[in-house]
C-alpha cells in the first residue's frame, strides 16, 4: 500500500476504498486498519481541522460499512477511535446501532459459553471458558455469587424445575449438581464420561438428567461413538443409553411428558428416542446433503409439536416433532452467514431465537420462520442464549466474555406495516411519539411509534398528503378534499373541497392555525383550522407539487412540478421572488433557521439553496428519485430518502454526505428526524415504517 495514494484520496474516495477492503478477506481488513492508523497519524501531524474532519468522516463511513457486514467488533473499535470533539448525531446513531442490548454483564475472564434462566425468570446462570459459573439477579443484573469446581470450560447449564438446583456440564468430562440456595456443589453426578459434555438437561419432572457426549472407540471406523444418556438424579444410575452415530452427540431435549428424548449430532442426524423401549421413533438424516452440516443445537417447542435445530452449515431447520419431517429451512441468505450455535423457543412458543458466530442474535416467528429482529451488540461469536419466561427478554453469552440482556420490544431498530397504498406523507407530532400515515387506500391512521399501535383511525379518508401543526393540536390531510382533525381527540373539525385537481402537498403557517394546500390545478389554498377557505393563491406556472412556510411565517415557498420555485409574502400573498431549481420537483423543505431551502427531484437531484445569498449547491450521491427530505430541528443536518434504497445524512456547513444507510429492501418515500424521541423515521413504498433510535 502506497501512503501517497491514500493521502491523495478525498473522503468519499477513501470511503469507497474502505468498503472495497472490508468486502474482501481478513488481510484486506487488516490493511484497512493500517490505512486508518496512517490517516490518524497524518491528521495529528498536520494538526489541522480539515485533516481531523477528513479522518473523522472516513471513520464514520468505515463504521457504517462494517456494521452492514456485521463486523460489530471492528465497527465499535473504529467508532471508539473517532475524535470525541467531532462526535455528533451521526456518531450517536451509529454507536446506538452497534449495540442494541439493554444491559451488558461482565463476570468471566475468558469467553462466556453457557447460559440458563430459572423458571420464574429471577435468576440467571452463566458459565465460562474460565471454568466458573456465575449466578446473577436476572432483573437487576447484579452478580450474586460464583460457583467454582469445574476444571474446564462450562458447555451447558440448566435449572431444576424447583429453582433450587442447577446442573452443569463441562469439557472436564464431568456433570455437577449445585444447590443455589446454599451456594455449593451437591455432587458430581457421574465420573465415567471420557469426553466433553456438550449438553445436560433436567427432565420436565426434575427426576432425571439427559446428557450428550461421545467416546473414543479404537476398533470402529470412524473411531467415534456419539451417545445420549438418561441418568437418575436420585442415585446417578444410568437408566438408558442411546448410541446416536459415529460423531459426537451435541444437543438434546426431553418431550413434555418426559417419555421421549430428542438428540442432534455432528453426524447430521436429529432423532426421537423412546426412553421406555430404547428404540428410535424417527431419524432426520441429512448425511447425503453434500456439505458439512453438523448440528449444534436443538429445542422442542413448549407445545411439543415442533423442534428447531441449528448447525455448522449456517442454517436453521424446523422439524415436525411427531415424525421428523422438515417444515421449513432458513438458509444463510435469509438468516446467519456463519455457524448457528444455539436456538431456543420463547416460553409461549410463538417465537424462537438463534445465536451465531456472525455475532448476531435473530428472533423469528415460529409458525412461519419470518425474521422479526436482528440484534447487534456482541463483538465475537455468540455461543448460547436463553429466553426469560416473560417472552420478551433474551440473555446471551459470547466469546467476547460478556453476557448481554435484550428486550425484543425495545430493539432500537424496527419496522411495522401501515398500509397497502402509501404512506405518501408521514408527519410526526412535536413529541416524536405520534405519526400520521397518509395512505390512498381509504383510511388515515395515527400511530403510536413506541407501541406500534393505532391511536386514531379515520375510515373513508383517502390521503396523499398530511401535516401536523407546530403545537401538535391539529392534523390536516388531503387528496381531492382537505380534512382537519383534532389530533388529541381524533374529532373531524372540518372538510372542504375547492381545488379542481388533487392536493399533493401541505404545510401549516407557524404564526396562525392556517394550512396551505398545493394542488395540481396550479393554485395554493389557504385554510383555517376548521377547514374554511381564507384565500386562494394562483401560481400561474403549472401544477403546484409542494408548499412550505418559513419559520418566521413571513414567506410561503411553492414548488412547481416543472422545477420552478416561487416565494410569496404571507401578509398579502403576493409573489416576491422565484428561481428555476431543476427540470422536475418532488419535495421542498426549509431549515429551522429559515436560511436554507432543500429541493428534491428525479434522478438523484438534490439542491441546497441559500435563500439570502441565492447560492446553490448540488448534494450529489443519490442515483434515483428523491421524495423524502428533512432538516434536523437544530439545523446542522439534512437527510434524504431515495428510490435508490438509501438514506443519506448531509452536513450543512460543508454540504458533504457524512453517512449513508443502506439496509432497506424497497424504494424509500418519506423521512423524519425526531430529536425529542431520538428517532429517525423512514417509510417505503411497500407500506412499512422503519424506525432507528439512537
């Protein structure tokens, strides 16, 4: 790598270079960090603001690219290296995106490898490669005490149904029973295992223990015998042994009545064994699949109807527990890109979660296999997870040495469906909690962004534009007619139809409860908060697509579909200025200071216009239509959402794109920045609202 080449790059050029490096192998990622260190040294040597800003924005773009590739640990390291004095909203957003856990616990010197939650969700047990077991208060995260006795890594933990006893399995080839109340070891269950214990689990009635492991068989080919053992908790006697296949048995579970045992192996088998007869009921065998597909984990659904499995082929399989038939398969392009180490059902059976070497935890709808959440925060392989009985809390352990707590109702990044046709506008109230979705499929709904539930539903109202006034009291919506609602009560205050064509844009006058409507008939209507007409402004330049008011209420700015921009004095509604922005226009926004006008259009057209100096600056980066634009309420940033499936954040002082967000699957239509609730809200043409919190 030649330093002179790197030094000559602009921030954008270096970001492209960074992304190229990240998308290649580990050697290329090493080169990335060498380059970043070099840039850091250059910035310090030059001791200039420009150099420091260049390094900072390069780090921001590198961190975003790394997060998109699920290289969470590397992304965090890049963010931590960013100059503290330069960290602003884009850094806060990425930092929040890099860890969505609600709590991080540190209790192990090495990797955290096993996890269990007791029946009432009050206690948490974690095990580590340091051979220790730590008992935590699951609700507060307080460390209560540690249990020591094993001489190897803890591979498995399980609480007894009585909540008093805990069982542990280790690479030291032992299974130990612990009394949690007395904080001591009761017994080593058996001492005649010859290899690591991969999993141990209590039967539902707590009378027996299931264990999976393997042993070396010299005269066999291959010389390995995997097995599952059912052992009496009372006396430690072996009740039943099942030889699985010539690979280690890696996972197990009991049926709800305790009569069946399910096993999964590295030999690509999942089996149901009858404990009474000692026979196998069925065998899901994928030995002939053609690639390495060792099973790592399995879990039976609470209703006993399904069993979920995961493995080293990076896939998740849902099987029918009655016959072992495959119900559905989650392939890597839809799920995890590395080994899937653990799968667990929620207590109610509606969800299951998976943990992977790709550093992610994913939450799925059990019935369909639909992905609901993807949780980032760990910086190394996620080894195991457990659901709390409340069905919303997940605990996970990782090779990064931490235990993390997650609330799947507060993931910090989510989406929800609002309508089939739209939403075309999504105004949000000043609190940042209520969103109105303007849809043209005959209903207008007001949503609570926190609960993702409908607060008010106005059936029969077809809307392609909407606006909420400055104090959050009134909601206006329009299509061919205009409707005014009291946002608090949901009451319709007035409805009028005066325009001869559709209404495509609207805005509230800050100094009065007046709303302006932009129409395809070439006019702007001015209405009071009861929907009564105040006046009509004729623009005489073709269809009016968008309208906004200046923050001081002295000017109204109208955007024509042909790209013409007109300024009007609100004291008498007379035209005072105009300019040609582009050949097409989709949206207008004015910043909170009244200094800048943002104009979006087709083919990635985005113009920043200084109203006082009339200076124009093209914001280049998008390559398709831009409908969604907004300013940060503090005026430091603009944000744009495009049909190119990306959101871009722009620095107003330099007009540079400081961050691009790309994890969207459909064309984007609207965008809002909500500092009051710390949310970035984006809508797409498929009818979904996307929320990113920071």
